[in-house]
C-alpha cells in the first residue's frame, strides 16, 4: 500500500524533471502543468501501453485522432452545453468560489465563513473564438471529453473500415475543463489527457460488455504496476450518473490524498449516437444532411442478427492519462533504508513505463577508450528500439546509480577498465556490468551477449 505523500512526489517530479507548474516563470497558471524531459517519456509510455492493449492486441478496435476544437452543434446535441456543469457557491466574506459538493462542514475553505451563496450551475467548457470575428456566432469549444470526436466520426470509421458489431474506436488526446477548484497536483486540472474507448455493441448485450470492460480495465491497471489492494470498484449511485449514462463503475485508486477516481467505465446506451442522429432543427442548429435520404446522417450499424440498421449501445472505459501518471508514480515511489545505514529513493516503475530504459555509464569520463566503448554500447542498445538509452556522463558512479534509482531506470550498464582490457583481470575484457535498480545486484556479462540479455529482460518484464 503506498504511503507516499503528495509533497514527496511533487518534490521529486520538479527536482528530476518529470512535471513542472505551467507558466512558472510568470507565477504559474492554476490547474495547468507541463511534462518535463522524464515526464514526457513516462506519459508517452503509459499511453503506448494503453494503445497497444486496445488497438494492437485486439482485432475489433480501430484508432482515431480527432480535433480538439469542436463545433458548437456537437456539444449541444451531446447535452454538454445544457448540462456539463458543477454546482458553484461564492463565499460572501472573502469572495472566493468553491464547488458546492466539495465544501466541508458548510464552510469556506479559505476564510472559514459559513456565509455562502446558494449553489448555481457553472458550465465547465472553455470557449474560443474562431476566425477573425470574435462574437457569439464565431466560436468553438475546446472539447471537454475526447468521446464526442469518436461519435461524430462513427460513420466515417464504419464506412472506411467496415467493422461488424461489436467493435470499438479508441482515442488518446487532450480535454479541457474549467474546473472551479483544480487541486491535488495533476489529479484535477484544467487541461488534461484522456484515453477513451467507445465500444459499440448490440442493445441487449450491453450489460454483459460493461462487466467485461470493467474487469479488463482493472487487469490493465494492475499490469501497469498498481496493486489490487490500492484499486477499488465503485458503482455510481443513480443520482451520481452523468446525463448520458445508464450505469457507471468508477475504478478508484489510493492516491496520496485519498481513494479517488482513476477511470470511469460507463454504459452510455444509444444516447450519443441517438442524439447526433436527431433533427438539428429541433435544437435550432445546422447539420450535415445525407443527400440521398434528405435527412440527418443516421449513426447506425447493421444488426449482427438481421442486418437491419440499429443504433448501437456504447460501453466507454475512459481513463485520465494524468491521473494514470500520478497513480503509477504514487505506487512506484519508495524510500528504502540500506544495510550500510544510508537511505535511497527508488522509483519502482514497471520497466515498460520507465522513462529511461538503460543508463550506460563510463566509469572514467576522461579515458577516451572507455568513453568510446560506452558510446558504442549505447548505440548497440538503441538499435533494440526499447526506448530511451541514456549516456550518463556525470563522472561519479555512486551518484549516477542514485539518480537512476530516483527516476526509475531499471538497468545501469557500466563500462570500466576491465571492459577495455586495461583492468586487473584481463579475462574480463569485453565485458560490462549490469546493475539492477530494485535488487542493486550487479552481474558481469559479455558485450556480445548484452543486446540479447537486455531485449530478453524487457520482453519478459511486460
Ligand atoms: N467521456 C467520459 C468522461 O469524460 P469523466 O468521468 O468526466 O468521463 C473520465 O472523465 C476520466 O478523465 C476520469 O476518470 C479522470 O481520470 C479524467 N479526468 C476528468 N476530469 C479531469 C480533470 N479535471 N483533471 C484530470 N483528469 C480528469
């Protein structure tokens, strides 16, 4: 069970270049974060693991990358314009604003006053003007979820790839919400990324598919290193469900600030495809009309039994990338007491998520033969295509190991005098040491067998 504090994570993330406050040099933009040199690798690795599980390992899911800027009609049809809001209250004393459902004991978190306004809905969508005229007729929304891009491209994907029900469309991308109180580091932010699957099924099979996807998603998070004791399933109560959902199971994780939602798996029924097939004139909107049918584009697929068109139901596992990054960091962060009385911080990330896969360390940086050999070893390992291989030239082996423990590098390969045949043991020429992050054990191996050894390690660790 992680006993990691948020402070130690925030500290490590800044110190080692994982995550920074955005616009920091100008005082920071609240609820917005930037991913640094190691953070971008970790985040990309998490996204790649999701994409692999969803798109590459299955034959019933296609990928998509839809635009962020979204036509107003899309979010009017989807119900977001009318209902995508949180209840907000104002503190009459200090003028701060809060989410009504997160207020503790009916008091303002800033000044403690109980003199609060009645809750009123606050729409979370960001608007931006499009084109040179900035007025009410020329704006788009920044999408509040990636899902709508999938629903709007449903017919395009169906026509171009001819899948049969059940099938899915997967997408990873940015979403934006003007959260009233962003907090807990990257847990609740205003700009974030989602990994969303819309899995279309025949009506009547939706409950069964919903249960299957909850199970599959919990198993996937476990494969990213999250312990089962830190994961929980929470079926939402009726009054908690989003406007589109018939049932939702939240997958919760034990974050440093508490057990909170990491992913939601919703049964969205035929709500979205149905809504986008509605006559836009009902909503006072324009939409593309199917020229052959003189009607609105109908988002249907053939019924697997009768081949007649039906509006599929959809099961949606929707995970937050940033919350995923926070969860794997929380789980991996470990402070260890060593036998010699010293302490180390080690990030026990699963190897496929580690930002740096292997650090190659020349023992002496002023010995050209050692440096050249280390460079050759780096190039050799780079060809494996397993991810970032880091040439670590700090000159202090102890410090290098500590640094790589802290950023989660699973293996360090050291090139020394023995490697170049100038050590005390000539029989060790053309060998290197490999140090394991978690056990700190070192083994000596021939350079000729190094690539095979490292490739074997990373494929076995998946
Ligand atoms: N398409 C469904 C949907 O967007 P959601 O429960 O609102 O459902 C899905 O969001 C996931 O997106 C959440 O489980 C969470 O991981 C992530 N998420 C939502 N709002 C977020 C925020 N403000 N900051 C970070 N992640 C967020």
